[in-house]
C-alpha cells in the first residue's frame, strides 16, 4: 500500500481496548476507554472481524451501527450481538456514530464518501487501501479528525497489530493485541517509518 505519510505506528498492549502507548506525556488505561457509538460504512470481512473484536467481552462499544450492504454479514452480526444495529443507509451510520470507520473498497471510495455528510470534529477512521490522505479529506468535506488504519482479520480475536497514522490513542485503543502477547511485551511501542517515495 502506497501512502503520502511519513510514518505508521504499530502499538502493542493489553486487549483490543487497552492503551499502553503514551502521547504528550500521558496515557490511557483500558478502563478509561469505551466509545459509546461506533459506525461502519461498508460491511465486509474486515468490518465483521472488527465488530467481533470490539464486542467480545469485555465489550468496548455500547452501540455499533453497520450499513445494510452485505446484508448477510450485517444480519449475522445483529443476530449475534445485541449492540449491533443495522442502519437504513450509510448516512444513517454517520449520523448515529461518534467514530465512523470507512471500510470500503478503493474503487468505490470516492463515490461513497462524497455522498456522505460528516460533522465537524467527528472521528473518522479510513480503512481504505491505497488512498492519499489529502484525497480522503477532500471527499469528506468537513473538519473531521481523520485517522488512517490497516487492520488485519486477526482483530476478530483481539490479536495481531494495526498500523495507524497519525498516532491516535482513541483508535489505538481499539486495535490492541491480546493480553497474553502484551504481557510479554508490556510497554513496548513499535514505530515503523517510511519515507515518501522519491
């Protein structure tokens, strides 16, 4: 995946909802992080994995709103988890969520994102591959807090690592490794830098 960013941060910590990284001299612990309403625009394999990771006990969201596309996955998640709501459309996901994940294919990303109205200050996490940050900001058209992330299917089991740019404790709190792995690497952050292509 090519990006115009200079660095990605991969964080290791306890559970999917814990924060062991530190920013500006302060950190968050697992019992301080719970986001009430999370939304997913796009309901594919990565969305399914992330929802399962978020809602496995202890859950790290009170409500998760998913778009009706990929109806089978949306229905399966809603049947399995009481916290999952199937939105009427993508705009409904945005309006009902404090943090919105854009989990859509790059081929349709511009069309889908431009059609949505975001709130200034809203947290937006793009999982869209091979898409420049500047383009995402232009498509969104609002002064949102934009973060890019690259989760892997292992997040369903609260395992693996997730690349995040720019570093963000709220998003990092939703993408942490399992407790057993973190106990072996407690307090470690792995920072991977990648220079802009010449």
